[in-house]
C-alpha cells in the first residue's frame, strides 16, 4: 500500500469481492456464518482484465461537461461506484469529435487535453481495485440536441445560440430521426474515413488515460447504428444497401480502433439488437433485426471484439418496445448460444439482485449492466451481496455502516 495514499487505498481485492467473514465479523452480527459465492459475484477474466464480479455500470450520459472536458462532477459521480463494489464501470459516451456529441454538455475525448481529468478518474478507480472503461461514440443524426433539463427552456434541438451545430449534423443519408429533428448531411467518403480515424485517435487517448476496457457505441440510433439500420441508411455505395455494406462502417471502425487499443485489453461493442420496427407503409424496409445482429456478432468475433453489450431500439419513433423486467436478456442469451467465443452482456430493466444473479446463473449472459437502478441505489452491488446471502468486502471507510444480522458491542 502506498503510504501517501493510505486514506483511500483498499486492501485485498477491493469492495464488491465476496470473501469469507471472520469469526469476529460473525460474532458482531455482520454475517450469520460461512457463505458461498453467488454467480453474480464470480470474477470474469477478459484478456488481461479480471472483473471482481459480474455487475457493470451501464454508460449513462450526465450532460455535465464543457467543451467535452470531464469535471469534478465526473470524478465524484464515477468515484462513488468505484468505492461501492461495482465490478466494471463504463463511463458515459465520450464523443470522438465535437460534432459527435449528443448535446453541447456531453463528454468528449477528441483532444489530448481531455486526458488529464480522465486519467485522474481511472487512477481513483484503480486505487479502489475497480475496473473502468469508457464508451466511444458519435451521435450522428441525433447530435446537437439539448440536455433533458434544458428542453423546457430551449426546446429539444440545440441551436447555434445555445452551443449547437445544426448545420454540421451528419449521417449516412439525409434522413432525419423524426420530423422534429435536424436534417443530417449525407456523409462523404472522406468524412467516413475521417471519423474512423477519430475513433482510432480516441482509442489511443483512452489507452493513455489508463482505461481497462473500451466500448464502441453501436446502438440507440447514433452514428454507427444508423449505418446498420435500413431505416436511416439509404446509401447506394459500398456503405449502404446489402448487409455486408451496412456493417462495413462498424467493421472498419473496429479495425481502426484495434490499431490503437492494445490486444491485451478488452473491446466491447454495444448493439441495438433490434429496432423493434416491422415493415409498414411508413417504413417499408422495417428495421435492423436480431438475425442481422447475430450475423454481425459473428463477424465482430473475428475482429477481436470480446463482448456484445445487448441493448435495443433507437432508430425510429415508430418503434414498439415490449417493455418488461429483463426484456432484453433473450438477446444476450441469443449471442451466447449462436456466436462461439463471444461474451454477452444483458442490460435493461434489471433492477434487483436476485434478477441479476439469475441472468448469470442461468447462463443467459456473462455480465449484467445496471443503469438507472444504480442512480437510485449507488450501494446496489454491496447490498446485492447481502441479499444473496453472501459476504462482500466493503470499502474500509464504510465498514461501520455494514448491515448487521444482530447487534453486539463485542
């Protein structure tokens, strides 16, 4: 332990690791006796990175940056989860170009000056023995909007006077997300090459900032997904039309990223496994499908991608999503069944410990991403261990707050 850092360095393998309680801890009522380790708390080794448990924090936009810079907010926000036992934190979507932000307040990683604060955040996570990643993204045709709490003030779209860039919104085709969205400019071949280079450069910065894991955002209607979906991709060149053409932008981007992201570090891709859009009069082609996602995952397995983060939707306001607890878990299971060697993660309305544990225990996914439930319950991982009758290591500063099964002054 670094004596200059004694106040925060965690002992052992860090908070959120299941361990056996000592006789003293049992006597004091912190545990009833020896425990077993539930599936949710089994470690997961991916390349050179070992996650201490299977609970991951889903990347969620915080809209709290200026000029793409991470701030003290990000250090405190992300740091609390590093303290509280999460196995893997994925920081929010970081734009690879300023025009690739969803809002003017989104995180960025398009210039070297962004690295310093990001490295401070990864250092804190590592001090607490927590793995941390970052999601690289380009918003594409869904860029230049306003943060949720500013919509009532300025409207949904960010105009130039509010820091937006409506004339520089881009996509594979001139097809807006909705009749209220900005009209994107169709990307030229030169722009395609430039943005792939920006993804690679961003990966190099993520490496320099000491992230353990990199995730590419290929979901929710943003740029990569908009190339995949026939709803948004009407191109007639090498990047549109057939399945092979529509996946070309992502596959080439993965290759570019892997030139800068070390082979010993994990690479994830988040996909919208389906658009939830059937062929109709409004959208004759229908949307991107589960079958196409499985075929794409097989291709990505050959491109050194380690895990598919299985989300859905985001390409069309006509989507019809059958919301229910764990409604996206079957897609993660489909990847595990049909794509040898590819890990999968489940995400979406997974909100309690027993549900999350059953996803892992049943073999439906290798990792569970938790999002809004973590915003409500930052102690989710440590509480999950208790709810599953396990005994997890606590941050030593918070040990006094551990729940007891009985009270004693011994």
